[in-house]
């Protein structure tokens, strides 16, 4: 994990929404660590899709815990993996899901 990704992961863990998600479902932190440990930019979309699918079982409408069945929690999780995964330079500039244009 690069220093940048490590710092991003630490900052995400300080955000109130992610703190609530991780407290209710610690497996989410494991998925975020997997995202932060990715080194192959060319594999970004494969990793993104896989992590998004795995996370859907933990947060969002299909979450196994009722307290995490929230669009806001799912969107926070997806934005977090988007932030942590390396950018695929072959794809040009990536617009983050966090509201960037």
C-alpha cells in the first residue's frame, strides 16, 4: 500500500459515515484495505466491479444487517473504493463518483 493510499484509508476511517459502517460491519474495512492494496492500474475496473459486488452484500439495500440497508452507506462505500483504487492512466482522466465533473 502506498503512503498516499494509506493516508486516504486513514482519512476515510475518520469520516462519520464510514465510522458507522465499519463499526456495524467490520468486513467493510477489510474490503477497503483490499482496494488500497491494489497496485495494477490496468486492473482498476475489474477490482472496482468485484469490490462493489462484495460490498453490496454488506452495505446498501441487500446488506445482511438491516441497520446498513441505506443508499447513503452504499454510496459512501463505493466512493471510498473509487478513491482507494489506482487510476488507470490508459483510460485518461477518471471522474470520481464523489460528485466531481
